[in-house]
């Protein structure tokens, strides 16, 4: 059953999947599409036309500006910001207030299983890879590879992580394993992929 708190502001033109929960003071704009079993926390903002896959969590006061695209099982921590304007200005060069037609929004794409830590900022346009993790407080200005753990300002890869979210351990040259699940990964040319069985 879909649940919408009385104080939430959900556009009638938004599409919410079965089992999705929208909590107090959250806003979901027109044409946003949220999958099944999503959670949008208190005071969070989901912009016009944003898409979210199933089982995504957007924590309290996060700002997901259009045209962001979230895959399946994405986690957005408290007060995260996904930007959408490469060259932000309030006014045009002649000093008049910018309107919607005066700029073209660009989005952040977050692939399946990825997590963005509290108060991180993802500066569009960037793509966060599958099962990647952005540390709290980081500022992401470049694409993040699958399974990468990035941190800092600007964010840089500091480790590899598996689907369980814990840092991987190097088993041998170019081979990494998850200490929690035992899954194995192969590193090649700065990228990581799951070992095929």
C-alpha cells in the first residue's frame, strides 16, 4: 500500500509505485516516477520528471533535482544534493530574471545499488556507477566507476566496495574479495567487475 503523509506535497501528476512511502513535508513534483517500495524522507524534494527505480531510499532533507535518474535500490543520505545547473545564475547577462526557458537542466544518474552519503553533493552532469559509494560530505565532480568508494572534495576513489557495502580485500594481483559475502571481483584498467562463475 502506498502511504503519503498528510503534510507531504505530492503532485497528482506524479507516479508512485505500490508500497512507496512519502513522509512529512516531502515534496514530489509533477511527472516524477517512483518505483515500488521507495521511501522519501521528511522534507526531501523530488524534482519534476525525476525517475527512481524500485526500493530506493531518499533520506530526510535530500534534494533530488530534475532530470536525475536513480536506478534500482539507490540510497540517498540525509541532506544530499543532486544539482542540475552547470553554470547557475539567477539572472541573464542583461540582468533580467532567468526563467525556465533560459537554461537547460542537466542531471545526475545513479546506477543500481549505489549509495550517496549524508550531505554529499553530486555536481551534474555526473554518473555514479553500480554499487558505488560516495562518502558523507564529498563533492562529486566526475563520473564514479562501478564499485568505487569515493571521498573528499573533490571526490576521489579511495577503495573498492562490494554489494554488501564493505571495503573489498585484495586476494591477489587484480583480484578482490568481499569479506562479508565471499564474492570475487576483477580489477582491470581502473575498473572493477564481478567475476563470472
